[in-house]
């Protein structure tokens, strides 16, 4: 499958200065109880207890609903304390996978999109996401697989959702999975903005 559309989306994210709960630059942003809950470990250091809670997009996702939309079981992968991430992975290869991230871009998604331009080989739509200021979905598909990348803006916060599946795949389900996750993250944006704010 052609990856140029997703590469363009990834370039957009990188060029706008990602502030990611899934990067290695912010692992110190969780408190000890939250780190324990999110990553399955215990951090009893005094420094850890003084860390502010950090936003992880997985906190805004309702996995059961996404499993129903994508037609597969999904396991939440939050990475590790030193390298947090947000991915929903199936129990076996060959089923849909989802990951989510976020960035802060004060000029908004429309300005970012105008600056970068639309991908040349993907279908771009602007779905209506409840509560969002703007949204875009890029879908690239061929006989080997399908991938959808969604961007949803709430204020200065832009969540990025990637959903991919290999053949045989259900394109509509992958797109619905992306927009469902975008809606869930839009609904959680107030808490996300509070936790990611400096």
C-alpha cells in the first residue's frame, strides 16, 4: 500500500512541533500513582510524587466502543514510564490497529493544513466532530491494506489518530474507527488541555 499520504500526515505533525504524551520528552510529567496505573510499575521516589499528571490520549478513548466498530479485540499499550505511548493493538496480526497522539498548534488545524497542503494520493474529508473546531481525515487504500489518519482540533490542541488494517479489510470500519476515536478525544479535550498545559 502507498504510504505517501500517511507520510505527509506524519510530516505535518512533525513540522508543527509535536508536544506528545507518547514522546520520550515528557515521561517526567506523571505523578507516581498515575505512572503506576498507566504503566504497571511503581515509582516511590520523592521526585516522582512531585510530577504533575500528564495527558495520555488513551485516557480519552473508550476501547469497548472502538472494538465494536473495528470488529476486533484491542489491548491498550501505554508503552513504559520512560517512553509512554497510546496504541490499541489486536490480539493477532492482520486485524486493525490504532494509535493516538497530540500536538499544540495555536494557529489551528486549518492554518496548518493550508501551510502543508493536502496529500496527493489520499482521500481527504472534513468530518463534523461534535465539539471540535476543525477536523480532517486522510484515507489511503489499495488491495493490500487501508490506513486512515485523523486530525481533530479543540482550541490549540490537535489530536492525531491513525488506524490501519491489512487485506482483507473493511474500509468503512477503519474510517469509522478513526472518526469514533476523534469524537472520543474531542469529548475529552478539556481535560487533555488542562493536563498538557505548561
